[in-house]
């Protein structure tokens, strides 16, 4: 009726206000003269979706009246649930009142009984809703395990009828419902008291009665404002209706007139800002009431209890919404709270929300029909018996589930080669399997089509290559360092020795002498620092600085050499040109992988290895033959398979580290609650040690262990020490620069006359020779020469000063005599 009347209201420009027609599809764009004066069903469905998410459920069944308001409300509910990664698993449409019959309800509820979800959202009118509860009670659907969430129609029953009839009260026990929240106030209490006196308490007043009262006042204020603005209540003839005389239909449409002040009256209504019985009344830009909120109530006994509130501001809370409007919105999960709920059947523990469908069908669990590595999954020939490590983990996990799990194993694969595991997991999406169990790696492309449990075993890709044992030899002491490392180390011994000799040569007698003796001193001092056995004293500051830094470098090199040599001599060494995945990528060698594994796709797509280099291998025997015959240089497989392979093949070894991290898990359909319960069970198996016992029983093998597979100790190369050599080199360079700067400065001060007297043609070579001679001199001789020159210069300066004094004295006496003669 709201849709029909809204169209007419648009034509006549008469505002139409409703506090019960709350269909979200009644858009202001399509019906500009229609105004909803109570929160519409969009907010109610948002509240229900947040309740579903709060209790940890993922699927609901929607039972609704098949009319505009019912259908559109369920559509909005589906959208709100999808925002929280939940969904409606089934929609049960019932004929709208008064056409709904008990047989219709019974037929739909029996369908629902056979389904998995136990969360029911009931969005109907009052009569149909009570009929649904009555039938559900008779079918045992108001017992333990079920959850019923009704829209606001149920709260109107609870508020308007007191006390409830026993049959109604019994049928709705444990149900949750919403009620539009109206803040408590003295005005509201007085009005309710007045209402009870008028009605002799025969009928209660629900919140929609309060919204009706406020709606009347809203219109009164808007009309008064229209008159105050100079408007009039006047109508004009609508020429578009004159052609409809209504002959034969009883309708006289031409008698309808258009309200002249309709647009202004609508504007006044939308600008309402008052305090009514329902609280503050004001519209936002979307023409919805601001701060929509609901009470969440639980039907208990002959009445109900309040378990919390929902508001568009902060979500679920146990405090009235009006106390939170002054605070910043906080929709975090830790801030969402509700009080305890009494569920159907009198349970206080949160229902799981789902059961296995009661249709007599067992779960179809797919298992891979492997032709290799049957320790993980083995279908015994000629029987239906399945065994293996993965099967034992699955069987141990389902024993910990809080419910019985009917299932049967269905093999997948042709039995001639290992199946493709991506196709295996895809059968869940296509509905062939209800779950898959086996050695299934959890990788990205598989998680897009199924939900996985927690990993029950760690798994990552590793490189396996042939190795040969290296025995000790007469030159084993050279193995800790690479040739380049040896060369750079020897060079720095000589460099440091030369730098120390240069800065010590002028003042330290131990670094002076004939050229051959000085050369021997450089070599002896350089290499004796390796053992901290140098006898020469270093007296200069620069020399000591260089020596301290070098001794620290030598300490690190000695320690690293000793540790590495010890490892080389005490641990059995395995040699292979393949050092890990990086060296394998850089080569052009062919690489083997297991048929059906995700490794091939990973190598092509992630590591960009050409397909032509990849060789599929089907069994451990093929692995060994391909590696021995050099058909492949290495193979790449998951760690659990490799551990089993190496337990029987000691001529191969893991090279490098795992270059991916992951694990194996069981897969189930998307959003299946079974994946969560199985993950919890796997975690319990890990904590009680049962998971490790199963692994030891199947995978702890045997003659040849893989414990030494990573004993390959690599030589220490320059990149491990280049920082130390860089620091030492910089120290040597700075020491030389400072030393020669000081020498040049002293040279300029002590021998300036030699520089001035030199011929311009030979000044550069003479100056260089003189400077080198100065640098080669011992510092005491240089100082004595300098002292003699300063004394000679000072004596010459004394004679000159004496002559000047005598000359000035004679001139003064001559001037004095001349002045005396003039006086006479």
C-alpha cells in the first residue's frame, strides 16, 4: 500500500509520512514525498548481521513473508551479512498474511530441518511469525542447538500483550528480537502512565505507538511553520487527471487536486528538529532519522529480558546508546558486548549454529590415489581400507570433534601416476567432494577455492643434488678461506707492515738500518702480528692507531679460521656444485620435480625457470636414476617427501635451505565450519603430543638419516670480511695522509733556504730529493740541524742590530751639537 500511495502522493504533492512502512526500497529518489518517521529495515538488518558475526556464526536461514517489505528486507540482510563474510544459505519464502497456511509453514520448516545451518532469521508480519514459532515448536525446532532471531514484529507482541498467552510464550522461548530504542525520559513515563489509564492496561504501547505520536506532532509543527511563513492551505486542479473520469470504475480521479504548498510543507518536515517521546527527532541528508538504535531482547518465561543494545554509532553494547553519542565511534570487535542469552532449550552456552545435514548422506572425503610415497596415503589393494600418516592424523582429529562425523573415503586418481592436487582440491568447489584429506600443500591458488585447516606438518621446497664425500688431505688447512680471501689477507699484512714502517722510520731505531734489513723488518713485523708475536715497539701515535685496528682484524680472522678449520676436520664433508636454489637458477641445468606437485608451477611462475628445464619424475626410484645418470642436476620437492627419499638414498643431500615455508592441511568447502573445528582438533593433537607420535610412527626412518644433509660447510669468502678490510684500509690511508702532511709542514719550516736557493729548472726534482732525504733522516739529526741554523741566524741578527744602534747614537750626538751652536 505504501508503494501505491507514495505514487499518488508524488502526483498530488502531498507529503506522506509512515512509521510502519519501513521497506528500504522506498527511496527518496523514486518517492520524494514519502517520509519514513521510524528507522527503516536497513538498520534492523545491519543489527542482525552484527549479532550473527558477534556470536561467530557464518550462515543463516532467512524465513520471510513473500511481499515487498519481506523480500527487500532479506536482500538488505544478505548484503549486510556479506560485508562480514557471512551469508544466507537458504531463503524460505512464505505467503503473506492472511494467505499463509499451516501447511505452507510446515513444508518449509521440514526442508530447513534437513539443512546444515541452525540460525533462523524470521522477518514476517505478526500473525505469520507466531504461526512459524508454533509449527517450529511442534517439530522440535525450539530445542537445544537452534537459534531464532526475529525482526521487530516480535517485540511489538511482547510489548503490546501482557501477559502473553501460555501457548505463545512457550513457542518463543529463547528467541531474540529487536525493538526500536527510545531513551527513557519523564515525558515518556508520564505518557505511558496516561496511556495505561486510558486503556485500563488492556493493551500495551509499543515503540511504534510512540513514533505515531511524534509523527502527528511533526506534521503539526510543519503546518504551523508553513502558515507562519505566509503559506496557505490551497489546492490546484491537476490537468493530467481531467481525462480520467473513472466511468465504469467508480473512480473520480478528476476530483483530485494538487496541494500548492506541498513542497514547502515537505521541506519543513525534513527540517524537523524537536524532542519527542522517542527522543531527539531529526533527519539526515539521506532523509533517515539520525542515530537509529535498537534494544536486543530475549524471550524468557512469560516476558523478556534486555541483553544489550545496537546503534549505528558504536554497534553492540550493554549501555544505552545515548550515553555513547558524545564519544568517538568504536566499532572494534573488542568493544562489542552483549549480556548472557538464554537460548532455545534453556541453554546458556552459545550454540554452534550448524549440524551435519540430516539427510542420511555421509560426507564424501576425497583421498589421493598415490603411486609413490605411500607412507602418507595408501589404499590397500583389493580392499576399502585406507592407511597412512595423513589418514591417521585425520582419524585422530575427528575423534576430538564434539559431534559424530559420518564419512566415507573416495579415491581420486587413475592409479598410474600421482594426481594433480589442484584438480583434486577443485573437486570440492564442483561439489564432487565434501572435503579432501591427504598430503595437500596449502598454497595460494588452492586457498581461493577451498578453506584449509591449520597445517598438521610443516613443509617447504628444498633442493636435492648428488654429493661426494671429501676426505682430509695435506692441504686441508687452506680450505677454510677462498683463494681470493687468502690473497687479500696476505696483501693487507704487507700493506699494514709498510704503513707502520713508514710512520715509525724517522723516530724508531728498530725500523731503521740498511735497506735489506728494513725489508726483512717489514715482512717480519707484518706476519708476526698474525700471532701477536711482534717484538718491535711502536712509538708514534699514527702507528699505534693503525696497529690497534689491524690487530682487531687479525683477531676476527684467526677466530673465524680456527672455527672453520675445526668444522672441516671434524665433520664429514659433502661436496656438490649445487649450493642451493640460487646457484641452480643461475645455471642451465635441468631440474626434476614430482608429478602432481605444485613445485612445477612455483618454479615457472615465481622463479621464472623455463619449462624446458623442468623434468617430471614419478617416484623415488626415478629420482635416484635421474640424479645418478645426470638426467637432472638436482630435484626440487617438499621436505617431507625428501626426508623419506634421503632415508634410503645416502648419495644425495639437501643443498641450501628451504626456500618456501608452508604446510599440509585438510581442505573443505569455503566458509565450512568443519574447517574451524578440525583446526581446533589438530591444535589439540599438537598440544597433547599425539601428532608427534603419529609422525614418529610413519616418518621416522631408517637406515640412512638425513640429519647430516646440511653438514656442507662453505668456505669463508671476502664478502664476509670486506667491512673489516675496508675499515683497516681507510685507517692506513688516513694515517699516511696525516703523516705526509705533517712531514711536508715540518720540511717547509726547517729548510726554507734550500728551497729558495734552488734553480727554477731543477727546483722540482731538487725539492723532491731534498724532501725524501728529510723524511729519511732520523728525527734527532733533523732537529739538531734546525737548531744550529736558528743560532746562526740569531747571531747575524745581533751584529746587524748593534751596527744600527751605533749609527743612531752618532746621529743623535751630531744633532745635539748643532743645536748648541745655534743657541750661541
